[in-house]
C-alpha cells in the first residue's frame, strides 16, 4: 500500500511540469497533484509546455531550478504531448515523463514508448493511487539519478585530490635538484664576498643562472597560485602537473 507521507517526502523538492489543454481536466487533476507537489509549472498545450521547460533549462542563475518530472496529456492543439515529449527527451533523455491519456490505440502507445515515455495513466484520473504509484516510481528514478551524479562527482573530486598529490610529489622530487644548485651557487658567491675573494666569470654566470631559475620558479608558483582550486577541473590539474615538471628539462 502506498504511503502518502513517504511520497510527499520524495516529491517535496521536485519541480513538476503539468501539461493539459482541457481546463476542467487541468483543474481537477491539478488539485490531486497539489497534494504531493509544492512546485508545479502548468502549461496549456505542448508548445507552452516545451517553452516553459526550455525557460527553466536556461535558468543559468539557478542550476537547481529545473523541471524534474513531466506529466502530460497527448491530444492537444499547437503541439501534442508526444511531440513535446520527444523534444524534451532530446534535451534531457533522463527526465521521467508520465502520459495521461484516454487514447488506447497500440500505435500511439508504441510511439510513446519509442520516444521514451516512462509511464501511462488512464484519463480521466479516477484511481488516484495508480497515479501516485507512477509518480513514486518516477521519483525513485530521479533520486537514483541524483545519487549516481553525486557518486560520479565524488569520484572526480577523489581523482582531483590524487592528481594534486601527484603535482606536489612532482614539485618535491623534481625541483629539489635545481633548488640545491641555486643554494650552492649563492652560498659560494656569498662566501667569496664575505671573505673578499674576487668573483670569477663562472661566478657571475652562476649568478645569472640563479636569477633566471628564480624567475622561472616565481612564474610557475604564480601560475599555480592563480588557479581556482574551488572550481578546478581534471584538465586544469593535469596542466598543473605539466607546469610542475622539472625546470631544468626545458
């Protein structure tokens, strides 16, 4: 038996697009849907439904403000429910679509299945439990997809951490030698200066090398420092690793 409280808990954060051209059917079904959805976008035909779906898809300011589920009639003016569903599936193939229809011909059902419609409910909606059951199944699918995306995201974050560790290891391993050389040259020159020993041409060349390598190190650290680690992607981290390659190989 369907638990209404559980269903409401599953749908409370979902945005529903409900499409129906018949005013009486729209108002009566909307009353049912409002029992389980807090956020319903209503459209009066397929074209209106597609336009509103696109509007929320293009809401760049709020990535979470998108349509999660579509419930639609089939026979409508301007654009029917199947044509609208096909267009929506081309934009987001994973979005669940429930069709409410009085049509029973096999060809219509076949076309709907080919498009990717997830469920069918007879119209007019008389058995509310069936409609709620279909909504529950779609809500579970939505949650599964969200959990899967979260898992993929966490795996990517884990890969980022591993790559950053590789970068740090590169820096530690490959830059130890040039830094040691810089330290040795500068220490030698400092010793001669402190003891009034004349610097040779080789010493001056070494000083030039120190300046050059120090500038290279400064530039590389600057590039790494300027990277936004809060929004960094895998390719950028790979770029960091490339940056961190030994400067004496250049």
